[in-house]
C-alpha cells in the first residue's frame, strides 16, 4: 500500500506543478480579467480534484476502464509527464532555489518587522471588500518588514557612494489595509533620514474611489534628489491617466515607458520606466549606455530585457513574493512568465542588479510567511579587485 500511495503523491505533485506553472505564466501576460479569473478558478478546481481523479485512474482496469486507443495514450502520456515533474523536476528546482546564492552585488541584508495589527487593532483592517480575509488567523498582511540592503552595482559612479533609495510597490489602495495602517508605515519611514531617491513601482489602486489616497499618502514621502513612479497592471483598470495625474500632483516624475536623463549628486543618470507588457510599447534605448541606467519595471519579467539594454539597477514589484510561502517549498502562485524564478529578493547577471520587493498590499489581503515589505537600499562603490 505504501508504494501506490507514494506514486500517487508524486503524480499529484507533478499534476499540481503543471497546472500552477501555466497559471503563473498566463498571469504574467497582458490578458484580460475576463479570461484570467475563470482560468484561475478552473486551475484551482483541476488541482483540487486531481487527487481523486488520479486515484481512480491509478486503479482502473484496462479491460473495463478507459477505452483503448488515443484516450489511453493521452492518459499514459500525462501520467508520465506528471511523474517526471513530481519525481525529478520539482525536487531539483526546490534544491536549486534553496541553494541559490545571492549575487555578488548584494553586500548586506537586514530586516526589522513591525506588527501594526498589534499596535492599531481593528483600525488596521479598514473597510475593503475582502476585510474578513485579512483577519484570518496566521495572516501576516499587517506585519511589515523594513528591509535594508547594501548593494554594489559594478558601474556605480564614485559620487554615488552611499546613495540611498527607498523602494515601495503594490499599494493596492481599496480599503483593506486601512488608510491609518498606511499612515503608520509612512510615519515610520519619516523617522529615518530622507533617501536620495524614492521609487514607486506601480499598482496604486484597486478602486476608483481610492485614487484620492495617492496625494495625501504618497505625497508625505520626502527625498533629497527626486521621486519617480510608474504604473502597474492593476492601475490599467482604474483610469490610468488619472492615476498618473495624482502621482504628478504628489511631486513624482512619472516615467511611464520613457527615459529621462537626470543629474543625481551632479552626475547624469538615465532614469527609465518600463510598464510592459500592460502599457505597450516598452522603452526604446540606445544600444550602449553612456551613463548609469536605473530602471523601474513593475514586473521582474523584464530582467532579460534589462540585461540586453545595459541596465545597471532594476527595481521591481508586482509578484508580492507569492503572498503565500510554504516551508522549504517557498512560493506557489507567482504572476510571472518565469513562474517562481524571480519571486522576491536580489538577482544579478553581468552588470545588472535587480531588486524585487514583496510590495505593501494586494487585492486579496492574505499573506503567509511573506510579509509586506519596505526596502531601503544603500549603494556602495565596488571594492578594488571585484564587487563586494
């Protein structure tokens, strides 16, 4: 009995991996809600019903079960695929993720956690449509991680040694968490010295009515050089031009899919916005960078684009770290064409360093082992003989 149960478990894991990968991949593309929402529901039903169906299939009698021919061949092929995914691919990917080393440009990382539900009580919950989900036991939606990173991008100008950047993303203003909760986060940020740059990486609203939160909340953030912002995929559904107007009124340079050369500490920097694939076309850049290139991309899926376009530092959000992270396994549902590869953290290739934040909120206010996140970066010159 043990061997059949083990084989069945491996089959189901492979079955779940197959359907989850395609769900993640499709959610990373510019597809309509009318398609994505039913597909998400269908995927959940297929995964949930997979175990009894596989058990029934596992026990079927070839003489009285499936008809022979094409159907039997398809079932056999799918069984083989699930076995490969469950027994080989999934364990290997999990081991690789657990053993993945941070890029050389990441010198230091430290995190402090602030539990705002304990401090604010029910005032943190607000009046959003999904507010009851936010109060479920073990939900970490109100526990905020303040993460400090020290990064050494290979081509950082000498004048920027010690430059600080505050990265925030995925606000999803819609009532839960409450406005008081966000105000408390910004109070905490205001107690620190103002960063040189404030970067907002998109997804500001999930309700037309909550566009009114943008100026009074995000307008509170201070910087010494400039504040920059782009939109995310959720903003596309709430009159994006009005969202851009609110951000400009709050004092931000709204980059959209453009490049602006701005002097930072007296040194030119190419500030680039990338709102693709939801707001095409993406930015067009000269093939060879003459100055340091800092790109704000809502999704980390533009990593390869960043490598090809000589980007030095790319700052992203969108994927929320998966919101639900299981022990050892990590994230599951990650809206990315690369599935879980760039779910959170720091990544690098060549001269590119990419930082992916978990964001502050989400349309569905539920998080498990994946707290909301505020990231403050300090950039350092690479040491002689190599980065770090």
